[in-house]
């Protein structure tokens, strides 16, 4: 009954028009809840209906069918919408046709997997928070599911703060005796034994290989924080030990940087591997080196504006109501420009800095997108910090970047030109 009263009250703000045929969900400053607007659009796709993503029109607005159930869902979620007629849609299409804009048909809700450990870590995952808040369903997967070949069941895969070098993010330096870290070690060693791997670094390399195959076969990969850097290091470290001594008792190969096979990676090349296990960084890919004496201060990064008609993919990934966004730390915060492979598309950068923040590329039949940092609304995030409450950040431009990636695989494939 309370929900019904809420719906009726909210729909007073959006009176039903007999002439209305579409719902415009604005994504500019007129939107009351940007994050739940993505969830509403995903819900429409789940109902077997199509939607349109109006790139660069009012900050990437959505055009949805005008149905009573859609209006009710929007009201329940607190999402702003405007009922518009076919004539108004024709005017919007005329604007889109003559400006740097494009209409992208969204036709299938992607099946989403989040690579996350089975135990509850003492820090949060920004993507899991975003999906949960936006009411977008996802399936947790871990090493067992990956090595069993289950990734083919999903259209979109997210990786966050996992360390694919098998060094537990080098948390041994400060947290060796913490119960949560000891439990992580136990679980990972048990999985390595289960799959016949000699140690955890070998297990993680095998997992990284499966993820690489998933992308090459047409999957959509999105990664943040440590996962962006360490999956690349694991893929390039064929026959090279780049893990710290506490992983299996073997010192890091001092010639690891020279032996790396960068032809196997997706995004980075030519990096120098950190061979000192007492220094909490993996390589020099990250420009900010957050947990070292060379830590760089945070600034702000600017989103690139792309041609929506000729570059719809990067255009989808940068849709936002703000163009300049405050930076935020992660164990991997940024990516050095001189470590990017040719052909990598830079989506956002800090002006004048030797690093970039947000990158994208093709690999085989699929794509990958990497966003540096841990939590867009917790720039100084520390282990043990409480999870971010997205109800306090309903219009977060940083979290919008994450959710752009969630809807990206729903686009009709013939529009994906890059």
C-alpha cells in the first residue's frame, strides 16, 4: 500500500498525457537520480522492449516506450522523465541528425558477471555498489567458475581490486597478521591445489588467460583499480616469476621486465616490474604510485568529446552531465601515457599530466575498458573504510562512467564501428 501511495504521489509530478508515446529520461542536470536511470533503462530491456540512447543529447538521455509499467518503475526509483509525443520525438531526431549526436538502439539486457572473492573483504567494490544501487542484477564469479569455462555465459565481465600477479595486492607489507588477509591466503591456496597449480601466482595466471580468451571471443571486459594493471602483468609474464617471495618462496626474477611478453597483453607495454617486495606497487604503469614514496597528488580528469556518429563506442563510454571530474585514488590510480599500446583510445586524461585515467580498446572480437582508481566518491579510500552510500551520491559523474559500461553491450551491434 505504501508503494502504491508513493507511485500515485510521484505520478502527479508526471501527469499522463493521451498524446504521449515516449518517455524521455533526461541525463542532464534535470535528472533527479542519474544512477537509477541506468537501472530503469536496463529494466525496460529485461521486459523485452528496446530503448534508445541519445548520445550527446542532454548529456546522453534515454528514450523509452511510454507504458504504464515504465512510468510506475520510474516513479518508484525516483527517476525524472518527460512524456513526449511523436512530433516531439521527430524534433529530437532532427536535432540529433544535424548535431554531434547519435541515436543508439539498445535491444538486449546484457548478462553481467562480477569477478569477486567468495569471502567478504573489508573494502567495497564500486561496480558492485553501482549495480546494487541501480537495481541491475549480476552474478558473482570467482576462480572456480572462470577455470570451469563459465565466462561464456555472460556478455559483460567486471574486475576490480583483484591482484592477478598472486601477491594479494602486496598487503603482506602491512597486513600480514590480519584475519581477513590470512583467510584470503587460505582460500586462494586451496583453489590452487584444487586446480593442480603449484602456487597462487600460477592459479591467477591461468585465470587471466581465461579472461583474455573471453575477450578475444567477443566478451566485454571492464576493470578498475588493481585489476587493470595486474591482469596485464600476468598475461605478459609467461615463464617469468613476478610475484613476491611470500607467494611461494621464490624471489622475483630481477630480469622480469626484460623477459615480459608484451605481445600478449591488451593495453600496456614496456613497463618496469617492481622487484622489491617491500614496495607496494606492481610496476610503473600507474602514474600515481599511491603507496610509495613517489605518491602523486590528485587532480581532476577531463572526458574527451568524440564524434557520436563516427565513434559511437567511445561516445557511449563518456556520456556524462559533467565534463571535468575530481580524481580518486586506487592501488592503480592512473596509466602512464608512455606505457599505452598503439591504438589504445584515451577516454579521459588529466591535462598536462604524464598519465591518463580512462582507456578503451579492441582485442580479438571483444573489447576492454579500464578505469583507474577505486571509488569515485571516496578519493582517499582506505582499507576498513565504510562502503560508499550511493543514496548520497545519486548524481555522481564518476559512477556514471561505470554504468555507461554496463549498458554499452546492449547496443545493436551494427552501430559498433570502433
